[in-house]
């Protein structure tokens, strides 16, 4: 039997035919073949062939969105961590600053206190030993024999009184210090004594260098009086000028 096809037309191979076959036809043919294979396998007691699952295809746009979300999540976590670290750093810095400021204030207060103490000491030493200081001794004929010294700094009008062995006074009574001149008795203040009878008084009062005749201590009502009312407990007369 002769072949009626033109000699110059080659027959199509299987792959070419499959390419020309519409998708619905290919799908139907594949389904029939699978059904036939399944029936044949069932008749022979074999397992039915399982159709390979079609791999899921994730759209590129979806993958990009997921990638963007992951990046944004990482950036957000890093930003939150940075903010927490920044807050902690600022808080620690402020705490250190406050600690240093408190320490500086305490140190400054200590230095100021020492300066005042040294200034007071120097002033006291000057009031007791300066070239313009005159020392007046006060004594008593009492059995306990209290004694005292008055340091008169004539250049600065400073009076420094130091006493020992003065007897304690009953409630409502006080000792009062007097500067005695030819015309008046000037109060230099009241004072109490310690448990051992010691006393320390400082006063500032301008007085003519030749006016002082004596320094005396009397016992008076609490709060002091304008003029002495009792006999001096101790007294010190001023000798030659």
C-alpha cells in the first residue's frame, strides 16, 4: 500500500504532538490512563498508583512581602533594644552625676567646716597670745579656790575668759561676767559651768585701754541683771598699765 503523504513532510514525533495537543485533551487523556492503571493494579492485587502532588508554587510577590516583614521585624527588635540601651545609659549617667554632685557637696561642706575650725582656732590663738593681749588673773579666797584668766585683745576689742573649779549653781541661778571701770560695771555676758567647774566665754566690747580696773564674776538670777547684786565669786584687779 502506497503512502499518500507528501515526501517532503516528516511525521511528528511524540513530543511535538504533545505540544500541539490542547491542555484539556492532555488532562483528559492523563486521567483515563491513570484510571486504567488503577483498575489494572486493582485486578492484580497491587496498590493503586498515587498521583504525584503538584508542588505548591509561592508567588514571588508573596515571598517578597514575607521577606520584607521579616526584615522589618528584625529592625523593630534592634531599634527597641537600642532604645532600651540608650535609656539605661542615660539613667546610669544621671545617677552617676547625682552621686558625684552629692559627694562634691559633702566634700565642700567638710572643707568649709575645716576652714571655719581653723579660722576659729587661729582667732582664738591670736586672742590669747597676740602682742596686744593683756592677761588678767582672777582668784577667790573660797575653800574650793576657783580661778580664771581673762585675755583682753586690745587691738580687736576681744575678751576671752577661761575659768576652772567654779561650783555648780542651783536652778534659776547663773554666773555673770563684769568689766569694772572707774565709772561703771559693764556686763560681758552670763555663762554656766560644766560638770568639772570649767567655763569658756568670748565677748567683743570696745573699751578704753586705760579704763579697765578689774574683772569680776558674780552669781545672779537666770538671764542676768543690769548691775551686779552680789559679792564677786572671783575677781581680778588690773595692775599697772
